[in-house]
DNA sequence: TCACATTTTTAGCGGAGGCTAAAAATAAAG
DNA sequence: CTTTATTTTTAGCCTCCGCTAAAAATGTGA
C-alpha cells in the first residue's frame, strides 16, 4: 500500500494537489511509456524483475532503446533500476501499468460485446485506444457491460482502484488425461490461433477434457462439447485451463 | 528511412497497392499532422487558404512551429505552400482531414448517444480518440447509430467516402425578428456555453424565434419552447440557425 | 581460472515536433 | 513613396524515442 512516497516526480506546481485516496492523480504519461510499463508489468511476473532484452523483444525495439527509456523512467520514479540488474516497477509504475491494462481489457471487451468485433481483431485496436481513452470513458464502458471481470481472451480486468486477480493457471498441455477442466484464458496476440480456437469452440468458459496424448509431445486429443479436436503441443501450452470439480 | 525498419515499412513496397476507388489507402499520419490538417481544413473555409498565424492560434502552438510543420506537410504532398502566401490543402490532405473529422464527429455522437456523455465534454475525449480509432471502428459506431448526419453540436458528419454537407448558415444574431427558425449548430469548443445552451434548451433541432433585440448589440430576447431567455450578442453570433418555413 | 558467448550499456546520430529570438517579407499608414 | 506595424520565416535549441556500432559487464564451459 505504500502510497507512492517516492521523490519529487511531480513537477513544481503544487506540493500535493489532491491525495484523498491512494494516489489517483498521477501525471499522465506518453504512449510509449505506457507500453513499456505494461510490458514490464507482465514480464516481471512473479520474479518481480524484467530484463532489458525481454522488454526489447516484447516491444519490438532495440535493446539500446530500452536502456535509454528505462533510465528516463527510473528518473521519473516509475521504476527501480540498477545497471545490468534488470528493472522492477515502483508502486507508481505499477499503478500506471494496471490502469493501462484495465483500459486495454475493458476496451477489448466493449468492442466484442457491444460493437461486434471478432475476438481476434480487438487487440490491435485496443493497443492504440488504451492510450487515448480517459479513465472516465473506460469506466462508462465497464459500467455498461456490468463491470466484467475478464476480457474476451479470459484475461482478468483490474478494478478501477487497481485490484487484479493474479491467479496462475495450468496449461492445457499439463492437464491430466480425463480431468474435467474449463478453458480460462489464451494470449490475445496471435489472431490466427484465436480464429482456430473459435473454430473448434475452445473459448473461455468452455469445458474441455484431454482424451489422449501421443508421446513425445505428439498430438493431443480433446473433448470440447461433442467434438474431439486434435491439437498440437504448441497450441496446448498456450491455452490456460482450470480444473472443474463437479458438484452434485 | 532508417527509423522505418519495422513500423512504417509501408513506404516503397509497391507503387500503387490498391487504388480501386479514389484513394482510400493513404498512409496513416501522426496525431499532430491530423490536427494540423483538420485546423487548416476549417480555417481555409471558402477562401481555400489558411494563414500561419491562424493555424498557430487554433492549435495553440508558436507560429514558428507552424511554419516548420507546414514545410514538412508540403513535402509530403498534403498541402500546397508558397512562402508568405498561406497554405491550401491538396486533394490528399483534404481526404485525410475529412476522415479525421468524420472520426471525431462520429465518436462525439457515439459518446453522447450510447455512453451518456454530456455534450459539453465529448469534444476533448474525441480530440484524442479521433487519432487512435480505426476507420472500421468508427464505421461500426456509425452503423450502430443509424449513420447519423450530424454530431451532437449540429456539425455535419462526412460520409465514409468523404462527402460532407458544406452549407453555410446564418447566426442567431442575424435572424430577423419574428422569423421562425431552427437551431442548427454551435461550436463544440466552449463547454460553458454548451452547458448554458442546454440549460435554456437551445440545442440543435429546437425551434427558436427572436422576439426583440435591444439596440447597440444589446440583449436579445428569444422564444424557445415556452420560455423567453434573454441572451447576449456574444452568444447569438455563436449559434447557427436555419429559417423554417411552416408548411400547411 | 581463463576464454568465449551473451547481455547490457554507452556513444553518437536522426527525425518529429515543440520553443524563443532575431531577421525578413508583406501590409498599412502617413 | 517612405516609414512603421504586422506577419512570417530563419536560426538555433530542446526533448522524446527510435536506431547502429562499439565497448563493457556478466555469465558459462573447459
Ligand atoms: Mn489485448
Ligand atoms: Mn499500446
Ligand atoms: Mn468536437
Ligand atoms: Mn485531435
């Protein structure tokens, strides 16, 4: 809960404009900065730190560019940085990242639910809109959707005050044969995969079971509804699932 | 050329990718560029040209910055420019401007009609979203609104293929006493004015009549519905109206 | 421990889009 | 037709955010 007691990141306007709650009036940052913070947020994952190279790969920029940006972000108090030692978001940085993620995911949900976008094309649109939409707009969208808790790909949506379900899930590749499970989530970054999943009806919420698994990472036979699609290991490791205990 | 390694790789792939209709596949330009083109589009108006100073004032940038940007835009073929002689949009520039204007106005309409935004706060939001929303998204919004022809402030919405109603209108200040007219349009850039207009129910579509006009630009007494608000000249010149001929 | 591989940083550069101050061109007034 | 005022451009500078090439730090395998 450290209320971002960092140093003087906010210029020299007023000492403390309004800090009633935690800290909602964080200076709005640029589009690239929001994308860096998002990338770092989810690369860091549990270890807490992200490497220069990973960030570079994720954002499709040169490693040198990442070093440069990282230095600026550190000087703004958005992250902690020690040369050669990776980077870790500060509390402020985490808040900014989570709000950007919230905007992204609410927008994706709105686009599919209300405007009829197919789930394989919302990501690119959201990747740009997330930087332009105000929190108010996003909250209006969320409200009109009934405050959904996950986006079309099953990713959890942070609440307006920055809480997010951080549960880890097993992949379809790890699922024991015969175990009943529910499809929970898949990455939103591969449109082809998403289209294929939609085709075999393997979307978040759907029940799925592994019927057979050929050795040496061979094909995996599934049961989805009353079809039995056979998928590869490459797909299975991308799909997150959750065991479902049948209640009487 | 170096910087275009990944993103703007569109440059010189094929001479003419697809030019079936007029020219719909125009390289997407930056946010500042879109704002310059919009500003020039409507400053130029009928005369066709806009001055450096006017553009600067409209965009809140220094005149020197405008000169710099103008040179770049001219070199990209978005406008025609002769030193000291003002600037005029090229056909390409006009197309880009109109599409940006379409996005802006459809977004404003969507925000008020669907998401319940008050009409005095949609402009700022649209000013940012217009650069991030794809034409597809905007077309989906337009479709779901039934393809409206004007935005919440009465400004005409260009069609997807770039047609826009360019009619000029008289202002409330010019309206003859006793003439029945319909409120048509008001600038979207002054939230206070918009709130006041909403308060006296003077919104696009509403019938209005000038009952009296005090001399020397004095107060103007209106009839709006069954109220008789008295407004100043400053307001009256901002409100565009259209005479309404009563049909039997 | 030493040599090589990998990762990261530094150095230097470029374009976009801002700025201010000064110079130049154009327009307005006497 | 000058002189002055206004408008516009130039010159020079800045920040942000990219890039490449080279140097430095860190990690690894013999
Ligand atoms: Mn996404
Ligand atoms: Mn983004
Ligand atoms: Mn507007
Ligand atoms: Mn804008």
